[in-house]
């Protein structure tokens, strides 16, 4: 099983108050086992819709998507999802929150407690097991949601701008933390973000989506050393890659404007 | 505001209240208005009568409240489960929100007669609506994101109901229970205004006929105290069982 996520020309049109929205148009992507792929594009280009399609909750209208060789048509136990908001259940303490997936999957909680405690330790949240979400900062809550997604040991992680709601400093910290977790757990990660800098720092490969309807614009292989050396984000080479991707996105937008098909991003996707 | 400052303000407010009460009584600013000392005297003098009236009213309030809560919470749990029930009942819930329950007392007396059942049933119905409506208002506001994140894990409708919907509406349900607890005393007293031979409501009417405003104020004070105790009890329960929802 080499390719864990295969997306073949998927399209998505959904109904909104202002009529049908053509969010994705024949987008394709492949993610190898253990790979870290980022998907970037101007806001509203359908990145989030793509990820929601992969969760199996909001299926695509056209094309096919496969995870671990099986067509995606419903939520799967080998996929972990991390949203922009931590979405922790406020009535459960941290330990109960990270064990929530185990409960839903009707597994034996005792079998997972050790694992979950190790994970909490790896995101420096030991000692917060009995705290309630509202007692934690945004960054801590998002770390809990990462542990929750990892608790049942899924092979694939789908992340939708997971650090978008955090302040710049915490965001950078979380990126580094995520790379540590990735190295340790060897998960296959598809990471949606609108921050090119973040995508380049994290991923092996960056898929660029055009403005809506989102389709393949370009794929960039990120030729930066692994593990990422400290201060890599200050180096010439890093800036060059970031600039190249940004230029690409600007060009896509310009092209659509010339053709008169560019839609300003008046409405969000799945809310 | 510092703690000392707010305590001082509370003390000032209480003292002003006592002062204004007694001044308006002393200078007869309000007709027939008794001073605080005479109210205390009345309570001490009629201790036995007032206590037995309070027991009767409390019994009616608590029996009605229990029945109302039982029906209200059961109804709320059903409403949270069934979107069909939600749609069917929606117009009635919106309507009953504006029905003053006190207007139903004469109707209940007609239905049940001048018996104990009528009074308890009335308290029960009044409490039921408060609890039921509070739940009905909370159900559409259960955050969708929680339901989604459970769905992405493959949660069934039953899973989501148990682990997301019920917990989300619980604080609102508790708010409804708290309102119902205070309301139960008001409803019990009001039900005693018509044709009762005992209870605090009867005492109010009886003292009113005899122009004994001092005794009436004493009864009102006792009702207030009882309702406050009910409110405090529910609040303590809420703080114990819903720690996650209580503000720091």
C-alpha cells in the first residue's frame, strides 16, 4: 500500500442561500504512506470542502476518493480529523475528551488509557487531565484535539487549518510540535492551510488549488532538509520556495480576473 | 471592582432598604404600611399559624414541582430526540411561552373542583411549561460542530444524543428547573387565592379582608424566603453537578 490517499478528479457543488456553489472542479491528489502533504490556495477555493469530502461526511458529487485503497463514502476509523477550532466538549475534562473517540468506537477504554497519557505527555499536557476545556488556552485546547485525533491510532490525519485561530507565536510552536509528532508516529498527513509559509515549513509536497472552483494549479516538491533545521524559516532557499508558490497563486487569481470568472470570497464553505 | 468595595455597596444597599422601609412606614408615605419591627412582632406572635400555613403551601409547591419536573424533563428528553416532535410542537411552544399560567387557575378549579388535586395540578402544569420551554429553546442551539466531530468518528444518532445533545441542553434545563422551583411557590400561593381554607395564599386573602397589612407583609416575606431557599438549593445542585458550565 504505497498511496494512502488517492483523489481522482473530485468535484463538489453544494447548495447555499445564494444558489449552487461550485466549490471544487476535478481536483486530483495523491499522498504516499507516511508523507506530509499540504494543500494551499486563496481563501474560499475549496480546500476545506476537499477535506470534508475526505472525511466521508459530505461526499463529493463527482470523481472518486480512496483512503487506504477503499472508496471514501462514510467516516472511517483509520482517519483522524483536526479542525480549525478544537471543538472540545465543554462538559468533559481533558482526559474524557481525548477518550471520546474510543467511547464512540465502543472500544475498551482501559486499553487506551496508557497510550492517551503518553500522547498528552508528548504535547506537554500532563497534569491537565482533570481540567475542563474552558480552563485551557487556545493553543492547549488545540493540542488536546491533536491528542484526541491520535488517540485511536489512525493511519491518516486530515487537518483543516488547525492552527489558523491561534496567535502567530503559538502557531509556530504548534507547527514544530506537529513535525515532532509526525516524525514519531509516521502518520500520513493531509494539511490544509492558506499560509504558504506554514505549508512550506511542514510539508514534503504542496498542492496549489486555483480560486473557486478549486482545481489543480501546481504541485511543488519542497526540497528542504529533514528534520527541518532550526532557523530554516530565515533562510534564502525557504523564502524562494514560498515566493514561488505565492507568485503562482497571484497568477491564478490574475488569470481568472482576466477571464472574468473570478468570484470574490463572499461566503465561507462548511459552516 | 474590588471585593471590599462591592461588599460595602451591598451593605449600603441593604441599609438603605431597611431605612427607606421604616421611614415610609413611620411617616405614612404608603397607606397601611407597617414598619419592620411590627412585621417581626406579627411573625413571632402568629408563629404557629404561619408555620402550619407555610407547611401546607410548601407541600403543594413541592408536589406540583416534582410532577411538573418529571413530566417536563421527560418531555424535554423526548423533544431532544425527535426532530418530528420538535416540528409538530414548535408553534404550540411559541404560543405557550406567552400564556400567563396564572390565568389558568379558574380553569383548573372548574376542571378539578375546589380540591387539593386542582391546586397541585396547576402548580405541576405551570412548572412543566417552564422546564419544557427552556429545553425546547436549548435544543436548536446545540452546537453543530460538536455533532460533526462526533459524526466524523462514526457516531450514531444514539451516540450523539447521549454524549452531545443531552449534555449541551443540561445547563438550560437546569436553568428551567431553577425557574420552576421559584415559580412553584408563586403558583401554589396563587392557587390558594380561590376557595382554599389553608396555606399562605389563603392567609394573604384572609388578612387582606381584615386590613392587616402587617400580617400580609409577614406572609409575603415568608413566601419570598421559601422561594429563595428553593432557588438556592437548585443552584447548589447545579454547582455540584454542572461544574463544567459554572463560570469561574
